[in-house]
C-alpha cells in the first residue's frame, strides 16, 4: 500500500525528512515504510486510532526510541539534511534541537526557575546569571506562564496545576532554542480550559518552530495544524493539508476514521 499524498500539498521548506522508515520492537514491526517531510513554521498533526504507531514514529524523530533496548529503526531521518541516526550524532545536542513535550506533564522536582534554567545551563547558552534570568523570563513569557509564576519562581514546578505544569514543560523545551518541537498528546491529561491555553500557545509558537503533534482529538488536529498525516496499523495512509484531509480524504479508511466509523 502506497501512502496517498495530496496533489495540492505545496512545497514548503522541509525541516525534517523521513524516507522509508520502519521501526521494530524485537521482531514486531510497529512502523512500516513511512516517508514524510516535516515543514518548518507549520504544525503537523499525526492522527489515527490507538496503537496505530503515531507516537512510535514521533519518538523516532529525536531518537527517544534509543531508550528501548529492543527498538530498531531502519530507513533515513534527516534534520536540515543531516542523518540523525548516523554514528557520530550527538544525541543530547539532537534533543536540544528537537524538543519533546510528553502526554503527562513531567516537570523536574526542582524550582520553576531551575526547570527552565537547567537546559540552557548544560548547553552553555547563558554567559552569566543575568543572561540566564532573561532566558527563563522569555521562555515563561512565550509559554504564557510568566504572569502566573513570576512571584514564585523558587516554588517547586510540581506544585503547579496540571495545565501550568504542561506549559512549564513547553517553556523548558523552548528555553534551549530548539528548531522542532514534538508533542505527544500534550492535552490528553488536561481539562478543557487548560487544553484551550495549550492550543493557543501552539498557535503562537507555530510561526517560529516546526511543530509535530500527536493527538487523539480530530477537533484538536483541525484547530491547531496546517498539515495532517493519518496513520493506521503502522502505516501512514494519507498526508496533506489539514483542510483537505478533513474535507476531502482520498482514502476510504481516512474517511471512515474521520467520520467516526472506527477509532
């Protein structure tokens, strides 16, 4: 089965490219021959039923699968034309360039300030305390959190509400000035008000970064993304502009999923 790419998907600068990517856990093939180009300054949504491989593929984009002993990746994934799986690739540096926000907020058990300062400090991005203070404030401002926490920067990040914790994790990701932000169902543990704030934030960040979001919510994909890829049974079935995928899907399976016949 060949992935259907919508014909009016105009070329835009690709930040990342995957070619013929298959992912295995031991003998089990979780992703089968996926090729996709992730454009810069857009939000790309991965949708599909549970267990279809969308999160597995997302994790391959910054080598998070390396943490699983049985995982193996075949094919090629490039960032600005450079193969991220080549032997000399600095994975720590890669994950600074390709940041990740997880399904469940996971702030460090440190102060709000230290949650943000940690990355810039280990990557040597701040010359002194003043520069570090500036990075912390700017990151929290961009994550829409500064006004809520500016008087309690020494409080633990884990004392924040769930929605605030998730915005803290986004602030932490952008503090190291990444080029790509991966989000694995970032709102699934949040209430509707916190979800709306995260969606607004994704919208604000989209012009600055390439963002890829895995979401179970088709409404969310329709609201926040400009590109959508539909995954089913480890394959990427269809890829195109979000409006086209939702209003004019080329594949029957995509149509069935979007109209709620299965999922």
